[in-house]
């Protein structure tokens, strides 16, 4: 006998785009300072870094408006973190019912579209 499906509801609550600039956050002036060099333990890239204090701020903001999880992506083309607050909870029966109803409607719409395609093909073949 198969196991029951357990549903979880995921809702994106907020998004913060954080431009990663560890050097600037530590006093480097992009307009007036010359080049800079990182010494010590070097990561393969310093892109995508965010200070722990700043991350705490972001997480606190997200939690206040209903996020209990966070998804983080990095855009290497413009050195930016995409931090998305997510509300991820076990689904209510109402949410499950709405989801299943929507699945049935989508499946029926696909079936009707395929029937229409096949009927058109039959008519085309009959006209040969």
C-alpha cells in the first residue's frame, strides 16, 4: 500500500537584491582609491559575500513579514545576491483542495486541447 502525499505550501513573501561590495563596506572608495588587493585566505570569488550583520537585518525583516525560510541566489553577471523570503508550511486542507481542483482543471484543459488537435488532424486526413 502506498504512502499518503503530504503537501507543503510555499509562498514568496519578499525579495531583497543585495549588491555585494565587501571592499566598499570596509572603507574602499571606488571613486578615489586606487586598485585593491585581497590578502590572506582567498575565496575563488568575493562576489556574493554579505556581512553577517547585514544578513541578520535582512533575515529579521523577512521574518517580521512572515518568512520562515530564505532562498539565496547569486547573479555573477552583476555581483548581486537575490535573497527571497519564503513562507514554507504544511498545507491546510483548504490549500490542498484548491491545489487538487486546479490540477484537475489543468489536466482536463490539456485533454480537451489534445482532442481538438486530433479532431483537426482527422478532418485534414478526411479531406485528402
